[in-house]
C-alpha cells in the first residue's frame, strides 16, 4: 500500500499563545461548544454544492470522506481503512461504518456521491473537473467492486498522489445515497433538501440552520469512532467584532473567529484565553474583470498592482489576518518564488495608466462581502487607488449577493478569499493558473480565473503539465515556471495578502486545532471543568 504525504504547512505553528488577566466564569454548558463567527458566506450545507470556508467547517463535521488531510498536510484514512495505488488508479477498502440514519456506508454511496458531485456540476465540482473528471465519464472512472471496495481510475490528467488530496476535500464527502434519493425533486439529486439537512456519517448531525443567525449540530451517538465529547455545537452569527469580543469575555461563546485586529489585540496577555493564528495556504485577492474595457489591459492591471499600499495595509488593517504577498503561493512553501517588486509607487502606476491610454484615470466598482477584514481592506484599496487616478465605488453586500456577482462576472473589482487544498505550490496556485475554456458559453462559474474572464491558455497548459509530472524535482521546476509566468502576465486575479485565520479560544476549550483547509474537526474537543 502506498500513501502519499507532504507536510508542508511548515510551521503549521499556529502561534497558540496562552495569555494573562482575570479568569472569567463561562456561561456556556460544559457539554456544548459555542462558536461566534460570521455566517454570511454560508449559502448551502450540501457538500457537493457549497465551497465557502465557513460552510466547509460545518460540513466537515457532518460528513466523512474516503480520506482526510491532517493540519500538517498528511493524507490519513477516514471512511477508507486502506488503499492501494497502481499506475492506473486507486482501490479503496471501506471500514465498517454507518450513516446517522443507520444505513451502512457502502461503496455504492461513494460512487453515488462522486457521481452526484459531477452531475450537479456546480462550483464544487471544479476541483475534479479541472483534472479530467466529468459528468460524462464519472460512471466509467468510479466503480463499486463490491460493497466495501471502490475503484477510482485515473483520468489521465492527474497523478494518484494529487488525486488523494482532492478526495480529502469536503466536496468529496460521502452522502447517504438511500436517504438523499428519497428527497429528489425535479432531477435535483436531492439538492433542495440537502442544502438544509444532513445525510452523513460524520461525528455530528444537522439539527438546525437559520441563515445569518445560527447553526446547531448534535452529536452522532453512533459515530464509528465513538460519540463526540460535546453533546452539541452551536455556531452563532456574530459579524460585529466588538459584540463578539464582549460575548467571549463574558463567556457567552467559547471561540471567536470574526474579530478585527484591534479586538484580537485585547486578548494579548489576557489570562484565560488562547490565540491560534491558522495559516490557510490561501490569499485575500483583488479580482479584476478582464472583460472590462479598462481591466482587460495588462498595463492597467500592473498599474493597480503598483497602486496598492501593501505594507501600510498589512500594518494598519490586516495584522493577524494576513501578510503582504503578491504570488499565490505561501512564502514558506517549497519552490515558492519571491514576490515581484509590486509596491505603492504612484509615479510608476500613473505612467502605466498613461501608456495604456488612460492618463486621466477612470471609475470602477469594487464589490465585497460586509465581513472582517474585507470591508476595511476595500476602503484602503479605494484610498490607495485614488492616488493614481482610479476612482473606486465600493458596493457592500451579503455573501449570497457578492458570491453570485462573482460567479456571474458581474463586477469590475471584487475581493474574494482563497485556500489551498494541499500544502504545496499546486494546491495553492492551481485555482489562479488554470482556465481551460474562458468563453462565456462555458459558464464555468466554479473556476476562479474564469470568473475574472482572464484567458491564460499557456499558463493553463503548464499547470496541467505540473499536475501530471510524477518526478518531484521536475514538478518543482514546473512550479517555479508557473509562478514566473503568472507574474509576467500581469494577473487579473491579484493575490495581495497571504491569508491567516486568527481564532481566540476560552482556555477551557481543549483539543481544538484549527485546520489550514478550514476543515477543523470537533469530535475530540472537550471543555475543562470550571472553578
């Protein structure tokens, strides 16, 4: 049996800091974990549809996958107790497990789930479609050998090692096919029902989800690894940072994950609290719509790259949320190249705009979700670009509005965030460097670059080549070439800040380890006895 693992979230060093001030009496029950965060981006809890970070955190506790990745980047068994890799594919042996419904987990459920992902053909399918899997070939490439054996053939566009990382993503969650098929309506594969219900074998079940209010998860008492320590997990929508800080201080919540840099700073050296700064492998990005008459010009895009005060924004706004980085690969990843010399240079930016034919500047809109730290980031970009003659009108919105606009190419500028599905250059950069069909007719809303209408056939081809290269040294050389080509093409998807997720925990919370892919599992979390 061959396992592939590469532990490259070097220093998944979350900076777990234990801090110093009077201990606070927790109001939350000892058998419940209460998390305060922003749920603005949670639009669905169907694992074959939703892709947003907070939705992933919730779904990763409702569902198991064949395999999972650890915080340090290793691939480990989950529903598969073992697997065999050969030149043509991977054969998985399933463990004895049951869904929360009581139905046994079988190979048919795995086949149904991966088929459902590709046949629904929503944004979540992009990571398998990008490497050759589709609704047209999934039935030939993914098959049940018997009740406990699944065979996944390689598509010809990916190595088995890189396929395992894709199978560790929430999109590859195994759903209860018997239960889901009871709720199919109008050939929707049960999507309308599964958006607001759960049908998994994970450690928790979905009790309730009220959009932009709360999510309640109940312990799955029949979970294969034993029931979770917490009877219930409550995720509360608390988008206002000061409110969330006060709730944490009072003991109304156990964990806070949507605090501004200034509110986070209040917990430095405060007894009774700990801070984790979790590296996500992703970025805060300025997406530019290359279909726009101004932004289609590479000189304009480069002018914008020179028109942003990265260092000033990092110091005054991003703080624990991000560090300046304009290559879409975390600086500590193997084969990462240095950032290009893009920095605030007003004269250079104006010169580039004049060369592009827009010496008097122009006006564009910038859309962003009303969420920390993106609101302040948008305001800082607005002020920065004003200095080079670009007027920016900011349009704030909720998650559903902004995400829909992004997927429909209905924006000029937009601030999304990304993550990495595996801890190497390809895992972080692939979504920035692959766009197989830029046509409007392709309607490939799941593709990050397509959303910006940025046509990059040469870079797409190089990315596909790296996905297939089995030799680690040669693959590393391709990784370097990918990054250099990305910079040379003056990207329409400009990474600005390597993204971290700062989390403050009441020190009573034990066993919570933030996951770089935002798939933090909660079954082992406990709470210490209060005094």
